[in-house]
């Protein structure tokens, strides 16, 4: 059967949750055993996300194959429970780059190269390459940005043309604001959005409407009328307790069956998959207990920059039947020797990944507090590097210990540039990226948590533990809990006196609701135990 297409377009404004809608559709298609792959288009002219500031754009997500992609890929993977690849990310940068490279080669000799047809054809051929190489049943395309933007206009033209060749269902995600909680839901802005979409030559087959309260019948009727569709093609996406319930909310409205019917796909459900998802969502919505975790980071004002950490903790909460309450602690605020007042009351402390000088000493203070007070600690990437620095300074007595990222001439360079990074001067896609194997030591807590000693996790870093300090820190009680299979790079370290684990990897990037990251589950379980001990 030829691949079918679903295209999600957002109107009115960004932030409506196109990623969650796209992911929910992937989840629904999998409930019926249809192989569905997402493609995300992003209009920016960066080649990929790797060179963007997470404080502005949200987290940079990394795939197994080393691609640095938009954080929406994290949502897709967490819902679809499958690992995706970089070819599914199409950016303005990739498209323009590819067209210009072809022009230089002379592939368009004699032609004046234009947005239509050259750029649009390039977009279509990138999409069709996914169809050709993977042959999925359905490709779900999320168009980044909002209808009416200049940045995505040529891509919308490309999907309009795609629909002339392939069976394509268009879905418009819109929003019905209400002035107060109980106020009337307004549809005028959504109607303006439709007009822009129709101007671009796209008629929606379904409208999904975000709203605070459930969509009321009057608003639904108007949304249907002006979109030229029947009322049962308007789907409610009102606020819910968790994003993970959206596929089930769609099913309550038979959106799954309607979509399958329009696509001409079988509607035989895989009941085991549906039951498993329901059980997990139930755990997220009604946990038995709660636990308080502090995240000491530098971008805590924009929680999107730690999206995967946050979700990995939701997954770990579902696995331990607990609600994980997150306390975002700006690390700079921990630099005044006030760890006690800011951190007491937490059941666990996590230091996530990060770059640059700001707030580093505050993170080290937070780690010291966790170690000295036996508060469970989880360190991710930078959080591992700083756990090593803290140990070197305060346990091994190696004064002036630091990472050369922060202090080039530190006396004790506990963390230094990876050998493979020396001489790298280009910034795009040049870090140690993607899935790398690691061997966990037999006496490690990490091995117990993973249930195996051979694991693979994703990475994104330039600096690394300096092996010349291995023996000294081991002597002082630090456990080297995991290395690369060749033994050359330290990947996991642990404290021995209390729960403290850190890894150079980013296990949060592979955490899924249905397959939570073992390290996060272990950390939340240890935090729960610490909380119960306090009682
Ligand atoms: N800045 C550190 C490095 O480049 C840590 C990176 C991270 O936490 N992702 O090695």
C-alpha cells in the first residue's frame, strides 16, 4: 500500500502543542499497528538545532544517529516509544543548503533558481526519500511555526503540492480563547487562521481546537461551519492533567476511527498496547505518594530547556507510583553559601547538563550539600563533571580543581577537553554526539539499576573526565562505575556512602513513558526512600 500522509498545521499562535498532537497521532496509529513516522519541518535557517540557544529555543534533542534536532523529536519518541533518525528533521537551513549546493554543481544549469519549484521540489523530494527508504504506512508531518509566517510559507506550498500526488489528510490545530475561565469561547481568531490556510490552498480535513475548558457546542458549530467541515470533524483538545492522556482523549471522541477511515486504514486495535498506555497514564494522573526533587540549573526560567529531564522524571514517577514535584533552583542563587536554606526539604537533587561558566560554583555547592547530607543525587553530563570536581576539591583535597571549560589554567584539571575535540574549530555538529556504548562495573549501583552491564546512551559534550585523576579519586572512595568498552573514557561515577550517581551521557533522552530511564527510576526510588527515612 502506498504511504499516506497526515499534515499538522498550527494557526493563530505558537505554543498550542503541535508536537503533542503530532505525537498523539503517532501513538494512535501505533495502537492499530500501523507503522507511522513523523517528519518535522522547522523554518529557521540553522542547518540543525545544535547551534541554538536552549534558553531561547528550548532543549536541543539528540538522536541515536548523532543528529541534533528540535525538542519536538523528544515528544515523538516519548509517545511513539521508538528511536527516530535525523532524516526526519527538515529545516530551512537544510533545504536552502541543498538547493544552493545543487545550483553550484550545475544541476539547474540555464534556469533561474526559485522558491517554487526548486525549493518546494527539494522539500517534496526529502519527504519522498523517507517514504522510499522506510516505506511506513503513514508519514505524519508537523509544520513548525504558524500559518501566515514567511518562514514556513514555501513548505506549506510544498505540502499542498504533495497532496496532489499522495493521499494526504490536513489537520489544523487552532485555539478558542475565553476571556475568563467561565467566559464564552471565541472563534474569530481561529476563523482568521482558516482564511490564511485557505489562501495558501489548504483545506483542513479536521480541526483540533485547544482551549482551557472543554469546547462548547456553540464554538464547535462555528469552528466547523467556517472550516467547511462537519461538526464531528472538530476535535476537542482542552487542558488535561497530563499530555500523555491526549491520545486517550482523542479516542473518547472517536478521532482515531475517523482518521483511520479517512486514510482508508484498518481499525483493528491492538488492545494490549492500548491497555498498557492507559495503565501508565493512570499512574501519572493518580499516584500513591509524592516526592520533592530539586533541579539545580542555569536555564531554570525556561523549563523547556530541560524538557527531557522533566519528562524522564514524570516517567520515573509513573514507574514508582509517585508524583515528582519539581523545584527549579537557579544555580547562581546557590553561590552565597546558602545551600542549607535553599535545599533543605528536598528529597533528591539533580544537576542537569549545561555549558558555560555561569552558575557553576552554585551547582558545585548543591552537589556538596547532597553528598554531605546524604541527599540522593543524580548528575547528568555537566552534573557528572561537577560531581567529580566537587569530590576532588572537598574529599580528595585537591585544591584548585576544575574543568578547563571554566578555568583553563586550573591546577588540577579534573575535566578536560576530549582528545577528539582538540583542534576542532567548527561548532556545528562537532561534539561527541549520539549513542555510545558503555560498560558498567560489576559492583556499581548503575549496573543494578540497568539490570545489565552493557548499555548504550546518547551523548552531547566536548569535555570529559581526566583519566590521570582516576587512581587518586578512586583511592578516596569515588567509584568509577562505567567506561567506554575500550576503557578510555569514564562514563559513570558513583559515591559509595549514599546514593549519588552521575553519567557523562544523557539517559533522559531515551526515557519513554513505557520504558523509563533506569537511572531516573533508581534516583526517584532512592529519593522516596530518603523521604520516608526522614519521617
Ligand atoms: N559543557 C560540558 C561539555 O561540553 C557538558 C555538556 C553537557 O552537559 N551536555 O562537556
